[in-house]
């Protein structure tokens, strides 16, 4: 089994952050954000986009990782 490096730990931690952000967004969407709030909508779109990009890139790195 290959040793884990700093990149592996960073990707794992980023995954935890992305999951927490998705849970937070779902909670806030249910409780707080008024319908049609465009300022919050822009922030949410930005956060959703960042989560998506992180997960897409992390998945690519996992696919490229050499098998041990």
C-alpha cells in the first residue's frame, strides 16, 4: 500500500469541507433564505460552483492515482 502524502490529506479534508458546505446550504435553504433573494442566490451559486469544481478535480486525481 502506498504512503499517503500531503496532497492526499488535502483532498480528503477538502471533501469534508465540501460535504459540510452542502449540509449547511441545505439547512439554510430550508430555514432562512427568503424566496427571490438575489444577493444570497449569487453567493449560493458561487459556493455550489466551488464545491462542484473541487469534487470534479478530486475525482480526476483519484482516477489518475497509481494502483498500489
